């Protein structure tokens, strides 16, 4: 499979605290650079204050969202670049694209395996001039800061304004806005998807090796996504085991593709036996990682069963001299051979050894059992190695993964076959007129179809004539024995 980019977005209910956390060298073990599109914290202090006031004014439930944050994982190649230049470019590109203020920091995690950017950005923009609202009549607020209609609603039994209530007299300012409302485009769920493509393209601009370039994970592909393991995550072991099960499915999906199984069928099995089954499991038992891994294993076995029933399609023939397509044919044969070898090991060699192990019983058979167990482990390792090798074979020629190669190969095959049919019909048509019209142009597609229909009618007429001829005697015909 191709390497996928990791770009995650979260909502911030304490933007000032978060800025302090990502930018503080005392709290970050590996802090390489910080950058801000504003010279001081005034913007962020005012932003937090206005967000909280508006949240209180409208009485919204939950937490007040003051800003948002992106975490952008960078390939290790980026550790060779100047961190300040990297951070400035990634932040300014974002500001220029979305016209929002940003604060960012460039970190390594504790184990120095995850080089990443924290980019905090606002959902609101600063107004050119403050928007001050003047009361045209007296305005009243209760103890919770909620606006009420009349003074009576905030007056106690003693006739005085209750403590904590507020009165804004006519002609006084009762609201002052420094910022616009939140940008609906940023709140839209498509925003993160667009940002992922934007940053993935920007990351790849500085990655020289095509095989090391990233791509955005396609949720409509045959694959299952793996999860990122964050810093000091208490569930790291569970996530790692979960990722191993997902990668096992992804390798099996690669085998299914090169074995000739349609993408739609693989996706159908994934949706029905992984996603739908997982949904039912969560509704019944809650989220149990062990159960989810079992669901993936069962789905993988269903897919492997389909692979066994499916014959690998024969190698297409090609009469047109197209070097790139010939190379694709060679690659297809190579990965299909690899898939056949895996099937032979998985359903021939491995069951035979497991059967021998089961039959090797007795007190004095310890050495024989150990030797068989080592052989079984070796065969399993060879199976894993060969399954991992499938996408690697194609990566060497610049294809990001098996699915991308199979799509291109199928599309190229359709085009080549259609070209051969059109060319054959065209040559037949041109050869008959070459003496009188040497500069004849290739016919249009409609004339090709007409010529093919004429040829089919002529062929049918000849076949009918042959069937009416008497059958010769004195010869033994093949009866299929």
C-alpha cells in the first residue's frame, strides 16, 4: 500500500492555554520552531473573550469552541530541512489560502519517530472597525447573562435589581464585536478533506523520491485505514494490534485484486463483513478491540475463500508495439505468480505440515514436533513476506499500490483491445481502396462499426453454406475422447 498522509483536526476550548502548551520549550522536549502570523497575543486574547461572551449570551450547551488545530505529520525527510523555513512555509500557505490567523509549532514526539506540526487557526476574522451596538432602549440581563425583556424580570421583592443582574441604559453600548461570525466553510465537514489534499500536495513538493510521496487515504478504496499512535497513549498496544489486523486485510485485498476479483466485490465484503458487523457489535457489546480484530479476521477468511475460487485471468495478448503496456503486462504476470505462490504455501504446504504436526504424538516425538513447528513458522513467515512483497513489486515501477495499478492496467487493456479492433477494421477498409486513394484517412467510428456488421453477416452466410455441404466420409473425426 501507498504511504498515507496524516492530518487531524480538533476543536479548542482554551486557545490561549493550547498556544502556551505547544510553544513552551519547558513543556516540549523536542521543540524546533514556533511561528505566529500575529506579533503578540492580543488577537488570541480578544478572540477567546468574544467567543466566551457569545457562548454565554446564547446559552449554548457543551463547551465553547474558541479556535481549531491541525496536526500535520511530516515524512522524516523533512528533518533535513531548516525547521524555521518549513514551519513558516506551511503556516503562511495556510493563512494565504484560508485568510485566517495562525500560531504553529514544529515538534518531534518523545521517541523522535513522529515529526509533526501543530497549527492553531481562528474561525473568525478581525473586523476593520469594531461593531458597537447602542441600546435604543434599556436592555436587561439576568444573573446568567441572558437577555430578558423587562426590568421586572430582574427585580427582587424589595423593588431593587437583583445582585448579578445588569441594566444597559438607553444610549449606552451593550455589545461590541471585534470579530466576524465563525466561517461556515471551516465548520463544514468537507473542510478537513480539502485541507488534507492541500497539505499532502505541499508535503510531496519537497519529497524527491516518487515512492516516498504521500497520498490521502481514499475511504472508498478496498483498504482499511490504520490509526495513528499518539504520544504516551495508554492504548498503544491495542491500537498496534488493531493496525496489524487492518494491514492483514489490506494485504489480502491486494492479493484479491491481482487474482482478478473486482474492486466492487472486495468493497462489498469489507462493508458488509467489517463495517456493518462492527456497527452491530458496538451496539450490542460496546467497543471491544478484540472483537473488532476477530471481525476483520473473519472478513479476511471470506475474501481468501473467494480468491481460491477465482482463477487468475490469462495474460492478454497485444499486437501493437506499446512498450509501456508491455511492461504493465510483465508486472501483472509477476504479481500474479507471486499470488499463486502464496496460495500454494497457504493451502498446500501449510496444511500438510499442520496435519503432520497433529499426527506426531507420543512421549518421544518432542524433537520431531519442534522441527515441524519451526517449519510451520518458516512457511508462515514466507507467506507474510510474499504478501508484503505484492505492493513492493509495483512500487519499484512507480505505482503507489496494487489498486491503483490494477485500475490503470484494466483501463489500458480496454483501450488497447478497442484500438486493435478499430485498427483491424480500418486496415481492411483502407487496403481495398489503396490503389485509387493512397491518402485515404482512417474511417470514423461509425463506419468501422458498419464494416464489422457487414463482415459478421458475410461470415454467417459462409457458415450456413458450409453446414449444408455433405459431410466427407472415410475420416475419423475427433469426438472429444
